[in-house]
C-alpha cells in the first residue's frame, strides 16, 4: 500500500466501534503496546509502519498512533511526526 493517510485520524470516534468489534480488553492491550512503543522510542528514532505492522492492522495501528500522539503531547513528551504518507513515524 502506497498511501496510509486515509488511516490517520484527528478524533477518537474510532474507539467505541472498534472496541465493540474486537472487545475492550483486546483494544486496550493493543493500544497500550502502541503507546509504550512510542513512549520508549529514543529521540531521533523512527518506526516504519509497513515493516512492523501487518497490512490488515494498518488502520488499527495508525488510529492508535494518532490517539497516542495526542495523549503524549498532553504529557509534554517529545514531538512525534507522521510522514511519508503515513508510513513513517518520527520522534524528535
């Protein structure tokens, strides 16, 4: 897939339908793994979505990333950027 930007979101409207579909416990566990991965990423580090996520999980992963980035920004953590059409996540 060349463009993952359709999976980027600036709202949390995805959470309830997703939780109803996969279950709250499963969603919470997945989100927590994504959140911790971003939090523990070294400054200057990056993630290549297409290398670490199965294509069938791109949407869920990027929804979690967007929500986690908003949460981390409220915690005054480093800046995160999503680039290369949603395929690259940077921490600066």
